[in-house]
């Protein structure tokens, strides 16, 4: 992320220029930017290979009435920045097709023409994930991709800290997602999504653990199995992050996370309702 422009400083931690919660908002989006590194890196390699930009105006990609400020990050993420000072809502026309609100999970099917008003509080820039897309992210929060020795600074270059992959999946996601390290992730659905499906991952060269982060409509009592053997459930997020091989899962009202130790082999997790 870049802080720049005219004037002596655009640093959100400069309290002489910016009131709270500027720093907290910046911190959250800096965290999101780091977490999205596997996706952004994959897009950057694609740009180097065939020239496709990492970000593109939405109206350049889809025949829609999207305004000039809306842009796509790759094909999976849509962003609608707020460009009116003090606004807490925003009118948008989404590109045609299905989209899931990044923050609430609300599912919208757009015709590319109909305008809608969405919430746009200071701390939540309007964002969506395309219905058929899977977004690869880091599963663990780290501070840097560079070597670090400072106390309290976590680095993905530290073998003791390790890297874990997270595949952010929404209900309609069935496409393959290719990863910068070789490897692919996929959700294959049979019947109604959320009732019978498979989460599949082929490891590349970098990640020994993968978390399938499935955002759904709720109301399902899950049965999760790896290689035909049931996986245990975790009590909370901390237990999920600490579970040993072969893995475990955490079911919440509208979110299912399945964490699996790959051991360098392809993973096929069956996901069913009971």
C-alpha cells in the first residue's frame, strides 16, 4: 500500500492531520492487503505473463452502468471506493452476475443496470466477491514478508512461524483458483451447495496447511470428512489454529472453516449436512 500525494504527510498515524479512527481504519486495510498477498502475487505473475492489469475499471470488463471509481481486483473482487467526503452510503451498479458482500455475505444478482444503495461507513469500504470465485489468502496474520528480528514482529520468512493458505469460498464458488506457488484450489458441488460438496486442494511448493473458509447462508449441521474419515470439530478459533494432523473444523452460524494438514498431498474434504 502507498501513502502519497500533495502535502507534507498522508500518514494516518499523524494525529495533527487525522482524527480517530483514521489509524484503526488504515490498520485494518493494511492487514487485509497483507492477507491478500497470495491472490495479489498470483495476479502480478499473470500480469507479467500476458499483460492483464491487476486492477481494472469495472466498466472496462463488463457492459455495465458501473461508475468510473469502481474497480475489479483480478476477476474475483469488486471494490467501490467512497469518493464523497462524509458519505456513509454509496449508490452502486454492480457488474452483471452474482456477487457476495465481502463483509456481510449478502448475495446480490445484478443485471448490470440497476442501481442500489449500500452502506459505506468509514471503516467498511464496499467490497464484493464474485459468486463463482475463490480467493486465496494467508490464513495466519504476519507483519512482513521480509526477514525480521525485532521483538513482536512476525515474518513469513521465519520457518518457525510458517505459512498457511486460506481459500475464501462463497456458496456458488465452483471455479478452479490457480496459485502462484503451483497448486490449485476448488469447490465441487453436488446438489444444493451447503448440503453436499467437496473442498479440494492440490499443494504447490509453499503451504503445508490449508484452511477452507466457506461463507454460506446458514442453517446447516455439518458433517466433515477427509479421506472418508470424520474430522473433529474445534471449540473456537484458537483451537482451530492449533489443531494437529489431519485437521479439524469450526462451524459458525454463517461460516465454516476446515483446516487440514496436507503433508504435501492432494486434499479432498467432503462437506455434507446432517
